[in-house]
C-alpha cells in the first residue's frame, strides 16, 4: 500500500511539474492566458486560482462533460 501511494504521489508531482513547465513555455511564446482550445482569453480570476490552466472555464466544462 505504501509503495502504491508513493508512486501515485510521484506521478501527481510529475504531472504538476509538466503543467507548470507548459505554462512557463506559453509565457515565453506569448500565448499564456489564452485558451488552448478556443483561443479566447482565460478569465484572470481563473488564472490566479489555477496558473497552470490551459483552458477557459467553458472549454473545461465541455471537456468534463465529454468524459
């Protein structure tokens, strides 16, 4: 159980690091703050809450509904 938990935590950390790296790359590219799906600006409140987010709230809702 402890090993599985440690692996799960390590995977989550790796995913978060990847998301942060992608956000930093978007800053360098000048595309940070724009939704990757529709291109509209991501609400600044959403960016403050989730700085690594790639989607606006509407596109995220659509993505979650499709699952």
